[in-house]
């Protein structure tokens, strides 16, 4: 297996199935961020939202978005997939990871499912307290890991 694929597989395994993450969206040069319940399925990141909320409007106007947690940044392109319950893989994973949110929101008529397909992933990793910046450029399938020197 080539380095990019192996390292991406390791990253996704470390990431796990579900996390609470910050989703950043923008419209008309105005950026906003909020916490979201996100599940990862086969390297893509899924979340649901209500069609009446600002993030829905922003994603409809500008499909570029970013997810962030701890030392991980994920930039990508979002696509609306319809109602959450119509996607069995998402529904199963979301129920498993976020049962309260699943029970409260997933079946509501206004809920819509989005997938963020990553284009670029960056995270800080530490080896014996030495910082490194790990990057995955998905479109070019390139991987890099450079020691951060602050210069």
C-alpha cells in the first residue's frame, strides 16, 4: 500500500466513527462556526441539520466548509443528500454514536443530511514532545509530515 493510502487509513482509524466537531461555513464573506455531531463513514464526514437554520442556508450558498476538533482540521466540499433516515449507513452510525440527537432530531421533517468530502486534512502530532504537522492533500493523494520549527 502506498504511503498516502496507508497514512490516511491510519488517520481515519484514529479518528474513529463519531465525534463532536466544530463546523465552519460561510456566505457573503461572513464565517460562522458551531458544534456538530459528526460521523465518519469510509473517509467522508456526515452530519444533519435543519433547513431553517443559518448553516443550511450557508451550505446551500457555498459548499466549501471545514471541520475542526482538537489538533485536526478538515477542509472539504459539502453535498446535501436528502433526509437522514433515507441513508441507512448514516442512520445506523449516528444512532450508535449520538443516540440522544438521533432520537430528538433525525426523524424531523426539516432535517437534512450533508456529507463533507475532505479535500485537505491537517493535524499536529507529537513524537517525544516534538511537534510535527501532518498533511493529507486528498485531490493529489499526497502525504506530508514535517517537523514544526517555528521558523
